[in-house]
C-alpha cells in the first residue's frame, strides 16, 4: 500500500458560518483535502455541509475530498488548521464579551491540536481574537512562528473598500493596512495608505478619512447589527489568503496577529502587525516607521489586548 501523501490537508475546526465558507473556498481554490470538524452535537451540520460541498465540486470540477467529523483523529496530519470554534457576537455584544465562553473552547482545541496536528500551521479566527490566539499558542506550547490570528486582513479589506468607494477608484488599487488588536481601537495606518502610490489624503478629505476610520473600527459591529450574527464571507476569504500564502510559500506581506518578542516595543503579546507569511510560517515581522499619533493609537490598542490577555492568564 502506498503511503504517498498526494494532497495537502486542511482541517477546519468549527463547521459554522465561517467554517462552511472556508470549506467552500478551499475546495474552489483546490488547496487540498478538507476536514470539517465540529462537536458531536453538530456533527450532522459538519457532515451535511461536507456532502453538499462535495456534490458542488462535482459540478465545479474540483477533486478534493471534503469530509465532516467530530473525531479529532480524522484531522491528524493536517498541514493547516483554521479555527473558528466558539460563538460569535450578537447585537450589543463586544468581542471581549465572548471570552468566558470561548476560552474553554480554545483550550480544548489547543489540547487536541497538540495531540493530533502538532506540525500544522494554525490560523485562529475565534474572538476575542488576540487573546484567543495567544492562549492557543501558550496552552499548546506551539512554535509561535506556526500560529497566527486572522483579523488585520479583514479589517484592512473593510478599510480599503470604504476608501475606494469614497475616492471612486478600484479597490484593487488601494493599499491600506490596519494594525493593532482586533477591537474598536484598531489602528488604520494612514502613513502607509496609498491609492497606487498616491497618498489617500490627496484624493479624500481629512474629514471623510476620519469618518471612514470610525466606520472601519466598527465594521464588524455594523454587520452584527444587520444580521444578528457576525460576518463570514470576508473573514473566510481573509483566512484563506493567509493559508494560501503558507501552503504555496507566496511570502505575502499581510497584517496578521503575530507573537511579539519586542517588535514595536511589545513583548509576550499577540497583536496585528505586518508579517511575511511563507512556508516557514511567520518568516518576518516588518517594523513600519509609525507617526507619533499612530504609535499612541497602537499603545492604546495594545493596552486593551493586554487587559484581556491578563484575564486569560489569571484563569490558566
Ligand atoms: N477574527 C475575525 O476577524 C473574526 C471575524 C468574524 C467572526 N469571528 C469569530 O469567529 C468565530 C466563529 O464565527 P462563526 O460565525 O463561524 O460562528 P458559528 O456559531 O456559525 O460557528 C462556530 C462553530 O464552532 C463550533 N464549536 C463550538 N465548540 C467547539 C469545539 N470545542 N470544537 C470545535 N467546534 C466547536 C460550534 O458548534 C459552531 O458550529 C466567533 O468567535 C466569531 O466571533 C472572528
């Protein structure tokens, strides 16, 4: 019997709204075989989505296998794990309100990931993002280069879209980056923001840029208020861009929650920073020259993240 591993394997931990969309994107982009995992009480959803997507592949012409399971053993040997396990926000809730429910879930995921997928590249999406990715890495004792959080790609996408609409230009030409924690004090970096090299401030008034920054910071909440639950299309596409950069060694420079060991003046903290993602995982954390105002905003954001991480550490 051949033990040749022909395709990459991607395990999606949580088969809810984002998990299902992740599976669809992985299949569509032919990234590898997909395992959709959920708890036993939701295994029918995981299996049902997997079957629906395999039937979809029969039309789309994708050959990857998609399976649903509640058995961690089926995730063994995964190259990438993307974690959405937990609950999303409801209207009126902040991401930090989720910590009590999502913390034990992330610890359960960390223990199983360590046991079954010790070599995987791990992308955490569950909220509150920066604290959950910190805890997953700490609890599992993983190499921090192989564990990142997804938030900055999504927040930057929201920022880019609003800027493009305001300037009446293609979103493809907007280069914008949102750093810091995935909370209401995230840091849109105007000093690094251009529309294909043209400073955004030359095309959009300061007043409108300020309004766009406010809308970006509340971008997740705007969708929660509309739908009663959080966004899932753009979060899934964001995480798949990160997974693809790792799997295909694309070395994309993306804003990711990465473990800081002194970069930007912060230590033992996960927070959104520009990262080169390649086959080595976090291959480089890029330190931008920030303005004094941006440094102050980053310090405020880091303080908020540290507050939640302290709560998590105390209950360890
Ligand atoms: N980082 C970001 O930018 C971002 C963006 C949007 C949503 N989120 C977060 O992502 C998470 C998932 O959102 P969603 O809309 O997919 O939620 P969802 O409720 O649709 O799906 C979550 C799934 O996790 C499963 N689950 C619970 N405990 C589990 C465990 N121990 N192991 C495996 N699976 C488990 C649930 O049964 C459920 O099916 C939420 O915490 C949400 O706040 C983050």
